């Protein structure tokens, strides 16, 4: 079964990195850049997609680290 995608999302006190479907493994960072770096590392390790959300909640960037090797930015 494939892993859950990693999301970088706005949080009350910064930016959060969390797995899709739940906040049980949520980590908080003070800047979006820090969160993206941590999320990228985690997504690469787990071979899943990284989705970065804007403050408005829209997906502003998507990188894929899955087995098929596609890497998209949007």
C-alpha cells in the first residue's frame, strides 16, 4: 500500500507538515521555507508526493517523489 502524501499547510502559529488524512504526525515550523524543506525530506523518504498549500488553502506547488519519478510543480 502506498504511503500517504505529505502536505505543507498554514497553521495558527506558522506552517505545518502533516501526512494526508490526519494531523497525528503534525510538525509545526515558523516559516513556510522550513516546512517545505522538512516536508521534502519526509516525502523523499516515504516516496510520496509533497503538496504545498497557500495561506488561502489552494495547492501552490506539488512535487512527486514516488517510484515513477515524475516531478511536477504547479
